[in-house]
C-alpha cells in the first residue's frame, strides 16, 4: 500500500514540474495522463444514503479488487452543484491509483440531495434578521445538520466491505474544510485530516466561525494538514489556527503554496478540480506518513 503511495507521489511531483512549465489547463489533463502515469478519468458510482429523513447522494470511487482499502471521505464546499466541475473525479484521479477508496457525500440541498440549499437558508436569514444572525446560523448549520450529513456519509462508507475502517482520512475544501476540522474533533474515527482553505471566504466577516474553529483545535487529537493557495480569500486560517495547533505540540502541518501557475489555481480552493494537482503530492506524502 505504502509503495503504491510512493510511486504515485513520484508521478505527481513530475506532473507539478510539467505544469509549472506553462501547460494549458484544458490540455494538461491529457498531458498528465500520458506523462504522469495517471488515468484520464476514474469512473464513479452514484449511491444513495440517508441522513435522518433526507435522501442524499454520494459519489463513490474505488480501486479494482476486493480490498479492504483505506478510504478518503471528501467534503465539498458551498457550491450548489459540487460535482458539476469534475471536483470529485479530480480528487479520485490522484488518490484511487494510490489504492484509496474515495467517497464524496453530497450534503443536503446540494446537487441531487434532498433538503434546502444552505445558501438559500442563509440568504433568508440575512434578509429577515441581518448579518450577525446569518453568521451565527452558518456556524449552527455546519456543526449540526451538515455535520450530520457528513457523518451519515461516513456511516455509509464504513459499511462497505471494500473499506478498511481503521484507515480513514477526512479531507475537503472551503465549507468542506470546515467540516473536515469539525470531524477531526473528539474521538475521531479518522486517522488524519486534510483541510484546504477552511473558512477562508468567511474568515474576515464571521467572528463566530473564527472562534468555533479556534476553540476546536484543543479537541483535535489526530494529525492535521492545512493547505492554502497563495491568493486565497484569507490566509489567516493557516496563521491563526496554526499558532494554536502548535502551542500544545499537536501533529500539525500548514503550507501556503507559491503564486505560480494559472491565476485560478492560485485562488480559493486552488480553483477547484483543475488545481488538485497542485496539492495532491503533499497530501499523499502526509497520508503515507500517517498510515505507515
């Protein structure tokens, strides 16, 4: 398993170097598949699971074979249709060849999942109660209903015979980065967490999410990797949370990537699926250390 991670990591490092040389984003997919030894795409399976009384959708990707395989639970951001820009496929494309099951639960109101879209709820609160109320409601939703959806997805994932429930990684970007840090708290079932751009878009405007994540650091006892692009909406999550993580000597790594490559991939969440190649090698190296 670890040998597979190392081989893929080597390929990813080569891919990053090729991209820095100026390949176009659209053409890069084909170049990576040919030059980096990665498949052009990974087929995914749409599945249904329940969170309380809601029927939610998830996208499952798995290596060939019976397993059991380690697994990554991927948390999407606030976008209404997180699968529309090939975000899930992009993550799977780097991690499935390394021997991981990848499961992306789609939280309530997003995509084809039942329930009200979180941005619709927050817009209503903003119009009727004001900005302070919407900031509070955002935190409440993320740490209650949407966290329940994440945990329901985890329950589905660990019910699969192909999954090794003792080797689970949680990861995600933006709102998904927040959910990743929340899932890492307490007696977490995960071995490690990879949070990308957590709360970067709302950091300057929402003191409640800043405080919630800051206080949550003391409840996290698994290794955490926090990644941000150079021109993220705010780099304060890495600085503020990083300082708090370091004080008790927790296993924490933060990395802000240099401002190179296409402009979109230097911004929030590395531009989505197209920027997965920027951070995947660091994530694989981190996971290899954690699971060795």
